């Protein structure tokens, strides 16, 4: 599975203000911020590859705990072999332990004013998979929890602040959710490491979330949120989730989704929406690129080329593939080419397939719903597929 640039860009809208001749691409980020880019400055829009996510390699000692909440929790910390052990204490966004925890040795900058990633400039406030220790060390769907998931845990559990497990002190949270009563999870009191010193290793069970304090209303990206269950001291028997310096070493407890939709392969579609309300989708794993050439916008993949008149486009956006192609909405038509079949889904459409010289290979005037047109017997080359008012080019290899 790839991590793509769609995580920070969710809406791209075409706008041509009446008071200006320059065409503007309006980019709306997931945090609500917008960026205006003149089309003349854009060479290409494309998905950005990131590190491949490792296959699931959950340690044998790890049990998946279902407390009746939105996610399942791991029974042990990263790097631990027993539920009571501290395991690894890592800086936020780092994947390995080290001897000294300070800005001088932090992965993403040597001071709070010289951060290189997850900054007020890039606007990213959630660890990307390649920087999430749970994802990279255990693979699959494991990741670090959000502060909302820690809050959900706190709100729906009874807490024993004097618990022990495997000889280690800590806190035990037991589910209050109907049907899950009695199920529990233990967090050891490992404290944290700053410089070379271990702090509050009995008084505090503290764990990193996957989020830093980097929002419109408050941008302090040098801090990341850490869940804190205080056993002793001034805050005894209380829970907080403050922002703390990212370079500090803390334990990590992983979570994973409770269910996987069989129709959701973790991919995302780039969707072109037209002014008439119809849409055209491109699967992100095909790495579509968008370029503007004259009055046209081209979407290209390794096997597909589509062109649209810019003034016919309302917006471009990204969406999760949570439904199969067989159940597309009635007001949209989707194309997909898998190398042997041209797959089209829509309410009602006519299809024609030509080679590059204009020779007709296939034609049907009354198709509807899901159809897979077999072209495996066609000679290698470029073919043009026309469906209603849309045209795409495909490369038969």
C-alpha cells in the first residue's frame, strides 16, 4: 500500500474569476486551509510515492484487545514481550531507541525552530506511515493511536490507578461498554526519557499519540500529544493529554482497525467532477497525473490517457474506495482498464472502441450498469474508447 499526497489535499476546484483573466486552481487542504495556484505555474499534478508499508508481522506475544470501542488495542507495548513491560521508549516520529533524547539528536530538526517535517509550513499534524513506529515495526494496519482514541478509551473504561502486571506498576482500564465488560488493557508506568534521564517511571503511565500540535487555531508543532495516566503526585488518579516536546522518549501502544471492508483495498480514487454533476474516477494505485495544456486537462496513467475541456470541470477531489465498481452512483460513470478489460459502470451509456487509425473494434449503443469489455485479443497498441461524451486512450501491451 502506498502513502499518497492525497492525505493533505482533499479538494481541487477550478475557478475563473470574472475580474481576472488568470485561471486559478484552488487547493483546499484537509485542515481547511486553501491555496490558490495560477494554472500557468502548474506543470503537473501527481500522486507522490512513499515507503511501502511492511507486511503484518505482529509479534506472537501480542493479543488484540477488543474493548467495544472504535479500534482494537494491542495488549503490549512496542518492543515488549509481556503486557507489563515498558518496551521501547521512542521520540515522536522515530523508529529506534537511542542513548540521548534532546533536540540535538532529533530526527526532524535540531531545535524547535528548525523542524524539517510536521511543521507550521507543511501543515501536517498526523504521523505519516513511514514515521509511525507501530506501522513500520509491526506492519499491516497497526498504527499509533490518536488523542481522540485515547479519550474514547478513558471515557468508556473504569480505571485502576494502582494496578500491577508482570511485576510492573501501572494502570488498568476495564471496559464499561455493554457486552465487553470485564475486558481490560494494562499500561505500565514507564515515565519518559529526557536527555539521558528516566523521569516519573513509577508515577506516570504516558504514551505517544500520532498527532502533533499543528492546527490553524494553534500551531506549536514542536509539541506532540501524549496520553498521561497519573498514578501519583499532584495529578494523582487523573488523565490528561497535553502537548510535550517531540524529542522526548515515551512508550508506544499500537491500535488497528476493528474490521476491514472487503471492498476497500486501502486505495483512493482521484475524482473529476464536471459542471453537469457527472464524475470520472481514477484509482490512485495507477498513479494518474494531471496536466493542463491549452483548453484541456489531461489525466494520464501507464495505460490510460483522458482529456477534458477545462471549462467543463467543476472540481477534482480524492475519495476512499469504500464501494466496489459494481455499485457506482447512478449519476456517475467510471472507467477502469486492467490490461485485458475496459471496465465501465454507469446508469446508461454508449461505447465505441477504435484503434489509433480510426478502425472500429467494438460498439454498443445501449449499455447500463457494470460492463467489462474484453480486449485481450486485440493487437498491442493505442486504442480510443468513447463512452457518451467522454473519451480515453488506453495502451494495450
